[in-house]
């Protein structure tokens, strides 16, 4: 919900840093993979009880996630880069709830399962529409220049990372916050399905 509003604020400094990284000969895909390594480290840290280290690594993962796009814009965007970015992002989004289930299975496992299910629903609605949008030549710049169509929703990256950072600081809050955010994600998924159905109904089928 807040992703599009934050873009004008975060993109300019990221673009400056992205140009410097690109000038140093570091590619966007390398930044993506480094960010994923931070994300895996965050999940491992949280699952072992080092939640403050997990907090730091989550923040570094998100910084890298913003910088890989900035580096790509400073050089050239590729389908491979877009594929790596979205795939590794989804791995990361799944790993953090799972890490809390490992941290305290009795308190967190059921809430983590509900949260992961809601992510699955939200992500499916998002990615399925992106495929159809590509077939029909639909495009949007609401989330900045992206490799695929971003169908907006109540629960997007900003809200998800805010949740992850908060529960890394207060792991005892995980069950309540996970249940609450899962409910928001299910509503977001339902809204995305309805928006997708409406958009596709009003667009002509692509020519065979």
C-alpha cells in the first residue's frame, strides 16, 4: 500500500549509490545475490535466537534489494536480473516466518503457517496477473520501473518488511502480529483477484 508513495523518496539516493556501485564494476545480479545471502543469514540468526542480528541482516537485505534495481538502471535491465530479483525475494519472504517457527515452535508454528499461506495467496494473485498483463501488453509505472506488472495491494513490500523488523525486535509479539498480518494479506489477495478479474475483463484477448 505504501510502496508507490515511498518510491519518490527512496529512489533518488538509491540511484546515486547505484551509479557508484555500477562504476566500480559490480553488477546488479551480484547485488541481488548478496542481498539474498543477507536474507538467509537473517533467517538463520532468528531461528537460533539472535533476533537483533536478524534485524540488522533484514535491513541489509532490503538495502541490497533497492540497490540492485538502481545498479540495473545505471547499466541495463535484463530479464535474468528481474527473474532473480523476484524469485529470491519470495524465498526471503518465506524464510523469515519459517525462522520464527523454528525459534519457538509451540508459540509460533501455527501463526507462521497462517502467515506463509497468506503470502502464498497474495503472491499467486500478484504473479498470475503479471503473466496475463505481459500477454496483453499492459504496463504500469506506479511502483517505478519494474521487470513485471506490479498489481498494487494492501500488503506489499513496505508493510511486510515493517512486520519483519518489528518482530525481530520483539519476537514475543510474533504470534499476534503474524495472525493480524495474515488476515491483511488474505484481504489483499482477495482484492488483487478482484482487480485482476476486472482489468482482464475490460482488456481484449491477445491475437493468436
